[in-house]
């Protein structure tokens, strides 16, 4: 029985997604109950580190079992492109927010 090896960082990504999903929903539910908008941001802020810890533990376990492989050149290039695009979107969002704040004042 052959097992497919996952690329390095796969389980960390899965853990972060689970953490954001669970705690993001929890923050939204708390917001709806308390009507305090701050809890929407607290959910993902708590979920990311918890998901990171969960993902890192899964990654370590799978690495000890030999089920983790290094990223291929194509995967590394795609990862760099996605990081660059994410930073670009974040930068444009900040610029848009600042322009909106200036226009509103």
C-alpha cells in the first residue's frame, strides 16, 4: 500500500485554516450574542496561533512517519507568487482604507 507524501507546510496550512474557521465562527457567534463588533476580529486572532500549534504538531508527526516531502521548484515558485499577490492585495487595501478615511474627513 503506497501513501502519498504531502508537501512540507501542508499540515500547518490545514491547521491554520481549521483554527481560523472554528474561532472565526465563534467570534461571530459571540458578536451576535453580545452585539459587540470587536469579537469578530478576536476570533481569527485567537484561531491563527491555535491552528498554527495544531498544524505544527500534525506536521511533526507526519514528518517522523516519513510522509512529508520537500517542495518542488514549481511549488516554490507558486508559493512565492501567492505571497507576492497577498502582500499586494494587503497594500492596496491599506491604501484604499487611507484614501477612504481622507475623503470622509
